[in-house]
C-alpha cells in the first residue's frame, strides 16, 4: 500500500473514532459497545500508522498476503459481533415477553378490582 493510501486509511479510522465518541457523548451509544468500537478503532489506527505491523502479524500466522489476514480478522470480528447481537436480541425478546405477560396480568387484576367497586353516580 502506498503512503497516501495509509494516510487515507488513518484519516478514515480517526473520523470513525471521533464519530463513536460523538455518539457516546450524545448518549446514542452505550458504553459497552463504545469500548468495543473504540478498541477496534485503536487497533486499526495502529495498523494504519504502522503498516509493517500487519505484514508482521500475517507472516507470524503463515499468511503470505497481508490484506487477506486483515480480511480474515475483519470477518471473524464481524461474526463475533453478530453472535453477540443475536444473544442480546434473544435476551431482550424474553424480557419483553415477560413484561407483556406481567402487564396483561396487572390489567386483568385491575379490571377485577374495577368491577367490585361501587359505581359513583
């Protein structure tokens, strides 16, 4: 990769990190997810600032084409993110179902109480 390409990659990564910080400050992104994205962004900044790091990591892993190592890591990371979000979604669906059942029971009990109260005429 050329020096210009690394500069562009560095600037894009820096902009992404600033965007994550902006979302956290506006309270649109929870801290646990912000830490995830900030750590990934920091890793990308290191790779963008020091391109030989990716070459070294790929060589240590036995991968002869460093961009393929980067792609492999990106796909693995995205797979883990999808698994995590699926787990979170399943957990939230269960909580939503439980809350809906509790609200239905409370409404039913409230209706029973309303039926037993004398009407104000």
